C-alpha cells in the first residue's frame, strides 16, 4: 500500500524539477500599447523600447478588445552588484 502512495509523490517531485526558468521576474518591464493602426508596427515599437533598455523580449501578445492592445514583457539585464570594499 505504501508503494502505491509513494509512486505518485515521487513522480510529482521529479517532474517539478523539469521547469526551466521563471516566466516572470520582478524586474520585468511590461510594455502595453493600445494600437489604433497596424498591430505589427505597434509590436515593433514595443520591441524597440525593450531593446533601448538592453533587455530581452520574454513574451509578446496582442489582446483583442475594443481596440487591439499590444503587450510585450521585457527582461532587462541583471543589475551589477557594487564591488565589495
């Protein structure tokens, strides 16, 4: 009986280690832009904003509401720690 209980527990623990990285980080920058014209142009503008921050685009999405809204999640490079004295 104990074996039947342990197998699912071991499987869950083993599979939980398969995740690679966190999808979101507390330092991520969220660019959101309502787009009245071309969504591709709006997306390019948001990606350029991320590049200005020297960041990496982690996610991009177009949400269809009354007006299309372009969303880009940008992860800036890690901040340098001050040198130890």
